[in-house]
C-alpha cells in the first residue's frame, strides 16, 4: 500500500485547510485510515481516524474544528478554525488487516503552518 498526501500549506489563524490522502496498491482490506501529526520536539499524535464502516475518532483539541471523511481509498481531513498550535507535519496512516496480521502504512507527511 502506498499513501500519497496533499493539501498542506501556510494559513492564518482562524483559517481552513483540507488534507487529502489516497491509497494505492493492495487497498482491499484497509479498515482504518487516519491522520497523525508531529510538531517539533513532540511525539507524533493521532489527530483523527475513521474506522470502517464509518466510525470517526478525534483528538480532544480538534473536536468541533476538524472533520475526517473517507471515500473509498481516499481519506480527507477538513481543518477549520486553525490555531498556531495545530502547526505540525501531518501524516496519513492506513491500517490493513490480512490473514490475522495487522499492517500499518504511512504517507510522506505534509507541512501545516498556522501563523498567529
């Protein structure tokens, strides 16, 4: 499975960005897709993920501001009311279950910078 992410950039505080990530390859058994982020000097953290058939989970600080959605092999993250503390490299992740084994795949990361 390969993941191609896009949509990062620079935005003012209060602005919006939309991240997209498309999976290719052996995507037929991907059961979870999501977004993680890592700010300088901090550990990578889960931002949002969507678990098939459609249950979404969010990190507390983004609830009500971010919305995750999935359309087949593409996962989107709509980010509204962005804050400077949302600045980080955002990574797409896919989880696939196959023959009792779990496989995790990561995209290349896309920079999101929110200026105050």
